[in-house]
């Protein structure tokens, strides 16, 4: 007569944990999940060195107001005024640094409504066919032929983060935000992988307000 072996509580918990991780697209052998940061990205401008000189004068450089979460990125002290159709304006639009090889403005939907503009959702850098506008700085005016977008929500990952979540560059993933008065899912986050990245989700201010991000008690990524 064979004896019945009852698994220990710790064994049962490990099996359940492993099953749940598999359902989330994770591997139980990979250890604890990496630290996930979710930040609201307020309206801002990226700028080329040439356009910076148009707005702030020859030899102008961006100076640091506040460092951002991603290595080497910062909110600069320099701000401009964006002028849309029918002279509607957004003042004090902050420029993020360092300078880039193109000029681009990222707004939320409510900003677009304020300006009276129809702005597409695009990945950063994908500005072909997007609307433009006029930008006024202390030393000059810049006419943007294109480059005003609503940035597609996305998550920055290092290669090790991508391995943990079993995704690759430009895959899609889901973010779940748990807040006191609402639980919200954001599907189709674009995965952006680079060795210099730290794990961070970027969403705009409208999305952050919708999920009550400021009072969120839990954020998690779930493979789509």
C-alpha cells in the first residue's frame, strides 16, 4: 500500500506563482520583476541645434532645469510659445534636452483642442505629414512645417527588461494601473529597447489623469 504524499504549502505557493507568471508572459526562473516606473509626460518640445539658435540666438545652448529619469535627459530652463490656428497659443512650452537632429512638439489631446488642431498619434520622430505651427522665442520666430504630434504611449526597456517580459523592440505590451477609485488598462504600449534605457512607461497628461496615476497603488506590465 503506497503512501499519499501531500505537497507542502510552500510548494503549492511556488506552483501557483509559476502558473500566474506564465499567464503574464513571464518566467518564474527570472526572479523578481524589475522596478517599473510610470511617468506622465507633460507637453514639451524637442529641438535641433539650428532651430535653437533661431529662437534663442547664435550660440545658444540648453541649460538644465531638472534631470529626468532616463539617463542624460533633462527638462531645460528654456521655454517658448506655441502659436496655433487663429492665434491660439500655448505659453511656457518647455524644451527637453539634449538637442536632437529634428524639431518636434508633443502635446496631449486637450492641448490640441485648445489650439484648434487635429494632431495625429505618432511615435517620436515619425513626423512626416503631421501639422506644424509657429514657435516664438526671445530672439526669433520659427515656422514649423510639420512636427506637432500626440506621442504614442510607450515603455522604455533595457535588453534585460525585455528578456524578463519576453518582448522585443517595437512589440506591444499592456499596462495595468490600480488606483483607489479606478483600475485602468492601457493596451498596445509600444516597447522601445535600448541598452541605455531604464524601465519606464511614458504616457501623456490626459492618460495620467484618466487612470488617476498620481494616487496609483500598483502598476504592472502584462504581455499582450
